[in-house]
């Protein structure tokens, strides 16, 4: 990549907090969608292309509450306007979250006129970026827009990486750690061949505990036996979370205009379902290179996968295709 566009501390209100059957933070597809939409604008105005993005979360606040002060949380819903008949319209539950994030985007192409061209592009982004939707939410402010060149020399690149990663603090970077799901799944299958992939995925998601009986001398195990509950550790350390990493085709690719009520009659249409994996929130000071943060689109025509992946498996030599260990 030739340069890096950084949107620092972007405040977004009412972003979509639901991704498939997970919730809490917008799916990575939302941020790549924002990058793609911005790339189309820059390609037309400046001849530049944005190829990938990285997400750093500084603050988030899910709009939910506990109705009785304890137990399950529910999303705070907005009141819909009345229908033409004057009755309350039915609502579809929506999960919203207020977030503050920084986006790092790869910029490919030559920015003309040196420093003057960079400042002009920066001013252009300061006017264009806040007007766009991010993850379905409204951008209320952007602290700063930066455009920095990527040095080519190895020593300069190391200093550049340390400086840029340090400036992302305090915050956490979202990484793809789906290879851990694959490893855990194979380990479970070795002991229990009937294990399914979702069983391995739930081991990373669910809070589990086991009961250890406290048997006194000569006591026989029974329903009245006292037990001590112990928390079951997750299969791997780290701040691991379930994430939606893309989609998988569940139908053939139909020609444009052949599917009724599709949003775009000029583009081929295909029905898909969400694909889930494992992500990790990691502090930037534990990252070696900025290039390891970027998410990019990957399309597998044979199996019909539309995935978002990055090079974040820093401690794993095995980086097979995500479709081998996502579902």
C-alpha cells in the first residue's frame, strides 16, 4: 500500500448492534461496506482505491436495559409513528449501540501535488466522511482525519508501525481468530467424533461451569450430595468474542432482474446466510505491524463464500481458508 487514511475517534450514534444471532458490536462487514462506499467516491473524484480497513474500538455503549433490575437484558426500542389508521405500528426489534472507533484504510494510488494534494484530499474527506452512514448509525463527529505515507525501508517501516500503533491507544483492535475454532473443533472430534462445529463454537461463547461433588468419607453420591461449582475456562486465552465474518450462498446466482422485489435490478442476485467465526479484541501495543490489522473481502466462487478475513493469526503457523473452520 502507498498511503494510509486514518479516521480518528469517529463517534457513531445508533449503530447496528446485531450481527446474525450475535450482538454487542457491528459486524466487520459494516465497516468494510463503509470503506467500499468511500472508495467509490474517491475513485471518481481522485482516482484512489481503498482496499481494506482496520477497526479500533475506543468506547461502546449498547442501548439495552434490565426490566427488573436483574436477569436478561432487552434492547431499548424507539416508538414507531402511528399508521394511517391511527393505531400503533408493530415494531421489529432493533439493537442499537453508540460507539467511538478509529478506522485505518489502505489507500492505493498516487496523490498528486505532494503536500498540497494531501491537504486537499484531507479537507475533502473531512466533508465527505461525516455525511455517510457507518454501520447504520449517524456519524456525529470525527476528531481528526490523517493521511500518512507508508515508508518502504525496513527500519523506517518498523518505526512507523510502532508510532501508528501507539497512537491508537487507548483502544482495542478487532482481529480474526477463527483458526482457534478449527483447532478446538479437531481436538473435540478426536475424542467425540459426533461433535459438530457449533458445539466447538459455543465453547468460546457460552459461560460454563461444572459441579464437583463434596463426598464425605463413606458417603455415596446422591441427589442430596453437596457440590462445589467451578468455572470452565475457555479453550484459549484472550478477549475472544463470536463474530459474523461474512456470508455463504444458499442458492444459485440468479441473473439481474429475475428475482422479484430485489433491491437492485441491475445486479445478479443470490440468497445467502451468515457465516460466524471467532474474533479477538487485542491491544495495539501487542501488534507487530499495521499491515496485520486489515480486513479484506475474499470470495470463493466454488463454495459460494463471501468472507472478510485478515492476517491476525500472529501465533499460528496454520492460516488455512476461513471456510474450513467457520460456519
